[in-house]
C-alpha cells in the first residue's frame, strides 16, 4: 500500500496542474455595453450612452429621444411616464410650440425641472426656492455630503419653473439720432437739459430674478421673522427695476398698510413681486413690463423707520408664500 501511494504521488508531480477552460479564455475587451430602457408599448429602446460631458450632468440617467413622424408631446409623455410639461420645460418648448421630426429631446427620469447651480447657492436654498424637500433633491441627484458646485445641473423632482421663460436680456435703448445744428445766429446759449433717466437697468443680473436696483445698492435689512423681504438702498435714492417680465396688478399711492406707494407685478406661475416705499411710480395697473425696466424711484413713504431711510422694500411671493428674495437674485 505504501508503495502504491508513493507511486501515485510521484506520477502527480510529473503531470501539469488542472486549469479550467474559462481561465484560459482571452479577456474580454472593455467596450461600451448596450443599455436599454423598457417602455410601455412593448418594445425596447436603447438609451443614449454617457459622454464625458454627459457624465457631469444630473440627467445622465435620463435619455434622449429623436422625434419621429406623428409624435407629439402628449404621446411622448405617455411613452415615458412623465408629464408633457416636464418635457417642454427641459427642452425650452414654449406654450403653443410644437415638436418636429428629427428634433432631439431630453427626457428626464421624473417629473420636475432642471436647475443650474449658481455661485453661492446651497442645496437648502435651492430646495426652499422651489418649495421641494431638500432630501428629494439629494436622493434624485445622488449627492454625497451635501456638496454642490457652481455650474452643476440638478434635477428638482416635482419642481416647476420659477418664471415661464429663461431670463432675457433687457431691451437696448434706441440710439439717439443726431439733431441738425442751428445756424450761428440761431444758437441757444442756455445750458443743455439734464439727461433723461434710463428706462432699463444698465447692469442686468443673471439670477433667476433681476436685482431691483443698481449694482451700487446695498442691503439695509435682510429677510427674517417679522420682515419677509429685503430692504435695498442706493445712497440718496435711485431707480427701482422690475425683477422679471410681467403684468402690473397694483400701482397705488398712499399709506397702503404701511407699504406706502407700492407696486405689485404678477409674473405667472404663481410668482409675484412687490416693491414698496416708492417716491414716484412710473407704471400703472394693467401695464406689461419687461425684466429690468424702471418702474419707480426709491422713497420713504409708508411705515419707514430706523437706518433703512430711502429704500425699496422688495418681496418675492411664490404660491402666496413670502420667500427670501436673496435666493432669487443671487
């Protein structure tokens, strides 16, 4: 028996070890794998592959859809299980506009809007701005540690656009036409009249809403309990500008519950802005104003006390709730 065992051991040392066939197979190349999305009509659609740019965007887990003949926003909404408004918002499709064959549309994975983070914005501030729980934004965008950076695009689940259309550049003032020079005998020696005040802000801002005063204005009172607004002041007073395009629904002189001479503008989407303590009003109820258009002059009418002095009291109301205006003008 000992001799048999010794023989088997000696034979095994002379034979090559056993290696499974799978281990001998050449390694597979790391090529792109196909990803598919199951949709309701019973067939599979391939989702778009991630590019280096797309990997940095919050909607990388969404997909792109190329419009075919006969398709509409309503049909695509049913196809992907989201609202037609979500598709329109993500692709800047205005009300009444239609889609056309060959057009490439971004399809978000959930109902909501895209938000581009601006410098100084925080997750908490963005959540408050859209009235959406901060945890919903964190979970949807897989944010670790609450860290976000300027330029990052976030999906805001169940969010709606703050304004109906993206901010537009303020209208340019017409170039004054040269006036004919009078003859020497007819020249007027009186001093020239002072230049007319600008009709639009000379320094448009890029926040969700336009800053309602000049670049030089400063905050004298912040948003806090009992004061749900910003007080902004220019030294010696200054113009007041519309924060966004909209319809003037209130333009009144008088006490007005302490607001003094007050203007209220309806921007649509349940967004309203209010400008109080004005000296002079340059608009009337029913007027349609543009973003950055001058609507009043700062004043001290109504209930004004303390260090605020001549200023504009600026409120932002979303769905009837007074929000912190600083979140919208940053």
